[in-house]
């Protein structure tokens, strides 16, 4: 199932503790490395690696979340120490910042919806902030699954074509699914140590069939659920070989359903391909 492994000690800037990851589906992969203070840019077709280490006059400190807007030629990068969201074009040129006057507590996971809106997980505030493609703050999104309206140390977010949000509610050991207007749709997972349970949920992503992929850093697995919240399968186990993980973190699925998983402990990412086998 594993197709590629990147992040060797021979790189000029080795991956230290990669977290966020995204790809354009044509061979270009971006990996945020908060441990190394850089975004690594892999051009697999050209076998070339570049780096983003600076945003305007600011040096990146702990880039952690990434999101692509291919329509607008944008790459969004969150920095959890600088507490800012930086905008680059797809060639790595700095474009600007997301202006949020109240300020972020600790921005982490990012996602771009089909309309171009940007969603930012704020770990410390326990909310998801939504911005238009023009940078206007639209609303603060609270949890529909909690009595106090807050996520408990959320880490990552995904959004489907209908605008439904999938938020890794980390210290509640679950992923909360809610509609674009805030209604609760489903809670996936609960604390436990058996398949279908979650211990340390991190990255979350959707494939073209809207299967929900949840990275669990404690189990060293990626679990796949259907829209009803039923576990379909999982892959991965602790280790350093292909198909094995050590503290997996971010996940991204491109338009061809290739699955990209970053591993903080192994200092690498892996690429998988979903095989849809139809029996006669």
C-alpha cells in the first residue's frame, strides 16, 4: 500500500518533526515541519526539494498547518509560535497574512472549502475561525457536541463539498462532524484502545467517496470510517518500515485519492493509494 517515503538524512534540511501536509495531485507536496522551522516543498516529478523559511520580514518558527487553494494559487501556512496565518503562492512567494484583529491563541490545522473559504483551528480558544477568500473574518465556529460550545484542544479540520466540518476534538477523543450552519451531524470515536476508538486523534481527511480518515498518533494508525461513523478498516502499526508509523500527524488526500501521511517521530511522510476492488 505504501508508494513512497521521503525525508532522508541526506536532505539539506532534514525533516525533524513533520506535521501538516498537502499536495496538488500532480507531484508537488508541501510538508510543514515545526521542529525544523520550515515548509519543505517536494517536486516529485523533477526530483527537487525547495524550502519556505521566511514570510516577508518574519522567519518561520513553527509552521504546523497547511492548506491549498488551487483555484486562487495559494498556500496557507499556520505558525503555532508566531500565531499567524501566512499566505504564499504555489511557487513559494510570500503574498501576505490573514488579518485577524482579536488574534489567534494557537492556530494549527487548516482547510479550504469549495467556496474558497479558509478554516483555521485555534487550539487554545477551542474554536474554528472561518475567513472568506478575500481574508474577511466570517464567524467563529463552536462545537455542537459540547455543552460549553467549545472543542477540547482541537487540532485539525477537514471540510466536504457541502461545507460540513470534520474537527479533531483531541482531548475529547473524537471527531465532531457538523453542518455548515452548525448543526451536529455525527460524533465519531470515543476514548478506548480498540479499533474504532480514538486515543490521540490528529489529522482528518476525506476521499472522493466521503470516507473519513482519522490519524491516531497513539495507535500509530489511520482509521477509515463511513458517514454513519462505522469503522471500515485501518492501516498502519508502530515501526519504521513502509506502512508503519511513529507519531503520525497530518493527512491529506488528493483528487486521485492518493493518501499522504506525515510522521512526526520518523521524520518522513508516506504516500498510499486507495485500491477500490470491485468483486464480480
